[in-house]
């Protein structure tokens, strides 16, 4: 229900003895001073936001900081061409103060995003707890990615061991690319070719042990990181197509995926020159 409050003009005596003796311009100036002070305070006060921007990418088929990202033992692996690049965003730390000026600046920049801090970092946790949480998520993602890839290939129980290593990256969003990397190293496109077709493919998405791809957030910034590092195709969780198109760089094709099987199928179709059969966002 909507209530309307009647407007009643207050008697002058309630305005106060000082303001009643001032001219209108001076009275307005006096009244404006607290507002200005409040705005100045707000401009420099820390706000519960994080400023995010495109981060690093890494080719999961190759090395990162001197270490092979994917190592497989117990089965022969293929020599691969092209790249499968996982993508990241970089956000101000949980202890970093973000001011109103930072927020306004970020809103007007295509290469930055203003995100609620709680959507980036677990609330109520210290920096060390957050780092531990992100590391645990990365480890769980790696385990699920390896299991999903071996299930897809029908190679579970074959004594194959997959080791995944990626320094200074936390969280679960590289799961899909890890799985694709394992599939490419063990089986390629299934007929002797590479999943990439020699291209630079990038993407993002969580994955569970059954190969289901999940949303991650920050995809608009990740597409920028991908294109910056040479990608022409970007695999995105289907439910995040709209976000991915928001600031899509020129020359980058978005391919929506929901499962590992669907992602492999899309890459094989592109590699075989059947791109017209591959859906786009």
C-alpha cells in the first residue's frame, strides 16, 4: 500500500534563529557545507567493493613458470599443437581500500569491473584464510577435471595418473580447460588431430567429475585477456553468454558449452572446418 504524506510548511520559528536572519544565498551556503563535507568524506572512505581487470592466461598444454601444467603417467601422450589457454581476472585484495573515486573510474572503463567484495572473496575471512580457500578450490577443481577427462575417454581404472600444476592461481574456474588439456594430450580429436586445430583456444568454466560445466563470473574481463593473448575462440558457460557479450573484443568467437562432451564436440567441429554447425552466443 502506498502512503502519501501531506506537505505542511513549517513556521519560521522552527527554522532556527541563526538561519532566519541570513539571506537566502547565505543560508543555502551554510546548509550545503555539511553535504559537501559528507561527499568529501564518502569520496575517500573505503567501500565494500573490489576493482577487477583482465588477468593472466596460461596454456594448459604447455609450461607455466617452468613447470609442465599437465603431466600424465601410465599412458602414452601425444605431441600437441595450438594452445588451450585458461583465463583469469585480477582483483584488488580483500584488505585493499577502494574509494568512491575508484568506483566511479571503474564504471566508465571497459577494462575494469566493480564487483561487491563478497562476490570475489568469502566474507568474514582473513587474507590467509582466503588464500587457503582458493588453493583448496583449485585442488578440488584439478581433481574433478582429471576425473571428468578420464571418464569421457573411458579410461578410468587404467592406472593413469594426471598431475596438474599452475602456480599463483586459485579458484575452480580453470576446470574445463584442464579437462580439455588432458583429453587433447591423451586422445586429441579422436582421429589423430589436435583439439585446437592449431588455433589458440581460450575459455573458462568450472567442471564436476561428471563433466558438467558451471558458471564462474568475470567472463567479460576474461574475454579481453583471451583476445589480448591471441585467442580467436572462447569457450564460455552457456548461462554466461550475455555477460560475455557485454564487452566482447573484435575477432573473438564465443562458443557456449554446458558439458565437457559438448566442448570437445565444438572444438572437433571447428578443427574439421564445420564451424557453421557450432553454436555461438
